[in-house]
């Protein structure tokens, strides 16, 4: 499958309005879009049979807000990525000069160990996280096989839907596990034998902070925490799940244990939030996290209870994507 056949199949199966299809070739986004497309297509190809999700289409849409969507329609699975998501991730991480300069100035001792700039790594982590999240939705849809679409962008007018909030949380969990193993690979590759507690932790903190920013960007009003409203859990609740899953995975890693590195869950999580605040204070990111955290700290018990309930919530019509993913790794 190449992008031409992708477009052809999308039209044939009526997966998308023809006018919404974005053909990245010959545009300023060609390089970034092509690279990401190849990564996603390869992963889809490798997994079509394992998860019974053939055919699956990957298509870009020509909208400039940061959004993505998973769909099941006409016996066809599809992942739709707005070109705006690629552009925003490039602007926020890959081509964010002030971020690079800030890291260079404050953390040059650690930064100099990387082969690639860590902001490029952050771009990969954010875009790949979105892919794995959408991929998880395809696994979920496979059981029910009824027309459904799930969008990532927060819609203020959407009504509470517990099933959808569970599906979102379940997709975030799969994406976190997948990304945690990528982060471990990056650390292994970047530092080799020079790996230390400090540089491993710092890599995790930067990448988790960028992921936190990426999730926060799906919402316009971060400080106002809600529970039983809307189709998506509040982004701050999502990033709680995501960061804790990633850090928990790395905490259990045999590779780190062999190297004598101890990723302490609570400590590293707190450092991620502190570092994020530091980035906001220095105008690298602008998502009002400080205000959100002040609100969240008053509601810690509610957040943990609510998310625990959502994770456990038994949705029988759809596959549990995490369960299916773990089966494939046994
Ligand atoms: Zn989703």
C-alpha cells in the first residue's frame, strides 16, 4: 500500500469526503508527513492479521487544528490525521527554537550526549503517541464492527458518555505502553554505556513533559477540571494516566534494573510536573498548567477514584485494546 492506494481505497469505501483528503506530496509538509506515514503504515501492515483489522486505511485530512480520528465504516477501519497535528507538533517541539536554546543553556551537560536533538525526539513521541492511540481504537472497534468515529479534539458541547470516556482511557493506556518502550529504546541508543540515573531520568522528564503539552493542546480551557461531562476525560486526568503508565513501565524495566537505574514513580512524576511548570514560566509552552495543578491538587482523591473507576469499567461491546495488545506480546 502506498499513499495513492490509500486515497483510492478511502474513496471506494467512502471512509472520508474526497474534499477533506490531504495529499501531502509537493507541499511544505511532504517530508514530515511522508516519514510519519511510513512509520504508521508499516506498523499497521505488521498488525492487520494479529488484530483482524484488515483493511485499515491511513489518511491525512487538510485541516489545521490539532486533531485525529479513528473510524469503522463499511467494513473498513481508518485512521485520519489532520495535517494541523503534524504542523503543531513540528512548531511546538521539532522547530521550537526557544525550546532548543533553553535546553542548551540550562542543561547543556546532558543535552550534549544525544545524537539527535531531544526536541526532534519529542516530535516523534507526540506524533507516534497519537498514532498508537488511534490504533488502539481500531482494535476496540473490531469486536462490535458497527459504524463509529472517535475524534480527539475536545468538543465543549459534547454530552457525557462513559463508554467513550473508557475507550479513550483504554486507548491512552495502550499508547503509553507502546511509547514507554520507544523511550527506553531511545535512551539505550543515545547513551549506550554512558547511561546514568541522571540522563535517563532527564530524557524521561523532557519527553513526558512534551507529551503532557501535546495532550493539553487538544483542549482550550485546561484549568477547569470536569468529571462526568463530555466524551473525553479532562486532559489533565488523561495526562495523569499517560505519564503514570509510562513511568510505571520504565520503573519495571529489566534494562534499567541491570544498569542500576531506579525510576521512582512518584518522584519522577513530580519532576515532570515541575519541569513542565518551569517551561511554562519561561514561555516555552502556554497551557495554564500551573492554574490547572492548583485546582487538581485540591481534588487528588476524586481524580484517582474517578480514573480508577473508568479504567475498570467493563465495556463488553468493544475489545479491551490493552488486553489484546498484551496477548500479542506473550
Ligand atoms: Zn481517542
